[in-house]
């Protein structure tokens, strides 16, 4: 059960139309959307449970202009759509956005550092989790070092994917799954902002 985190802020998952795309079908012929295939609802529920703040799904077109007290989970496409809609630059919004499905950390880490995003999970990491959540390796949330330290997450200093302010977190004592670590991270991120 999720404890009330309403006073802390909100975690919104900004969905683009690509999540509704049909990628396969069930044996009975009913469509399987990308959202269902990626187990996005289970991922968000577990992250929300760890954060003690429910993750709400919202269409990117409905994301509020004022992101005070909000952290968005979104793909880069959604960040650009939101910036265009609000007449702002992606960089001006990035501090409120945790990017999902980015390229490998060695490349996306530099990008996250450059734009000041909340953090990222690569498409490879998310894909491994989606294919087998029960057997996926722990960790692999790329986020700010100060937040990682605040939640007791571990990382190996000096690895190639580390940047000045960001690191690839390997695990956190209370949350040993990818969505669990993300939830703990996002709660601490909201508390710090």
C-alpha cells in the first residue's frame, strides 16, 4: 500500500502516442500495445510503491505548464513535444524530467549532464527489465550523485559512464529492483527540489 506522499509532490508519466502503438497480438487476436508489452503499468506501480507517491499516467498534451513539485518520467520525444507546446527549450524543462529509454549510458550520460535532466534509464536497461522483471539485474538508474548518496545507493566511482554530477546507481539497500530504485530516487529528488 502506498503511504500518502501528496504533500511532497507528484510523479507523472508523460505518455506520447507511441505507447498506444500495437506491437503484437494475444493468442485470441486482441492487440498488445507497446505500453502493455513493456509492462509499463507494473513498472510505474512498483516505482510509486517505492516512492510512496503513486505514479500517474498523463498524456504529454495534458502536462501542466507549471512543473513546480512535479517530476515527469518521459521519453525524450515527450520532452521535446512538451517544450514545443509550452514555447520553451527542452533544457529549461529537463530538471523536472527523468528520461526513459535513452541510448547507452556513455552517450546519454553526457547528454543528461549537459541538459540537467533528473536522470535516465537506458532503453537496454528498461528492455531487459520488461522482458523478465523477476530476473532483471538490480540498479542501472543513472542520476545525480547527491541524490544517490542521500538514498544510500551504491555506484562504482570512476566508471566510464560517470559524469561530474551523475552516476549509474547499482542498488539501494531497501529497493533492489529497477523500478524500486527509481521510486526511491524520485522521492528523494522531489524532497531535494
